[in-house]
């Protein structure tokens, strides 16, 4: 039998398989690197897009904040204008009030009661005077409470003393018992139609 030497063929086969294995490893490495690069690029693009969206949202929020500031300034100015308009309307509406107050005082002060002073602080009146009797002071309190122009009368002091007859008539030196009083009462703002504040105008017509 002839001898056949298979060693060179086996070495070539082994060398070929090693080259194929190295080629496969290189191909796998290239594919892995490509996948990593693709993933990195995809993630970078997503991050960039998200940053652009965030920047857009921030810019829009800045615009909205500016608009909100303008709206707040306009609202504040509107409130100030409304407040001024209300003050002007109140002043115009209350212009004839003092005339009505004095007219109402003439109506509510009963006979035998004489006012010596009248002071006003805001919507509160402080009055003092002399009454011929305590009952007349009570009548004054009831009249003030029933008046549509006054409310919450409070008697602060009342004292019996000798007063000049006729409540301050200097020509008459005779003295008689009387009651000196002081009270406070608040101003009421009634409906003009109910109180008849427009009657003088109608009469003038």
C-alpha cells in the first residue's frame, strides 16, 4: 500500500478555519460597534429633540409669565379705577346727605330738648345738649332709632343740673332743673325714594 501524507492538508484546513473564525470575530465586532454607534446617535438625537422641546416650552412659559404680569398690572389698574369711581360716586351720592341730616335733626329733636353742640367723625355724630326732663332725652333716643337717617344711638352721659330757663336764654337769669346729656349716633344711608329726598326737587319744579 502506498503511504499518503495528510499533514499539509490538515494544517491548511486548520489555518483556513482559524482565518474564518477571526473573520467572524471581526464581523461581529464591527456589527457590535455599528450597533453601539447607531444607538448612541439615536439617543443623542432623542436627547437633542427633547432639549429643543424643553427650550421651546421654557420660551413659551416665559411669554406666558410676561402676559400674566401684564394681566396682573391691568387688573390692578382696573381695581384702582373702580375704587376711584366708587369714591366719586359715593361723594356725589352723599353730597345732599348733610342737608338731609340737619333737616332730619329738626324732625327728631322733641320739644324741650336743645342741642348745644354737634360734631361729626366719619359716619358717627356726637351731640350734646340740655333737656327739660329725662323723658325728653328718652324721646330723642327713640326718635333717632326710628329715623331712617340715623341708627344705633348710644347715650354716653346724662346728668341733672340747674339750667337757665329757655335753655340758654342769657336775658333770663332764672334757673330751673334740667338734664344735660351727650350721645353718639351713626349715620344711616336710606333709599332716597323711601325717604322722599327728591321731594324738594319735585316741589321746585
